[in-house]
C-alpha cells in the first residue's frame, strides 16, 4: 500500500516538474 502511495507521489512530482 505504501509503495503505491509513494509511486503516486513520485509520478505526481515528475509530472509537476515536467509540466512546470
């Protein structure tokens, strides 16, 4: 469960960085 949350956070961070 924690892994999924971490992955989601990482994906969001990567998306934000790429989009920003």
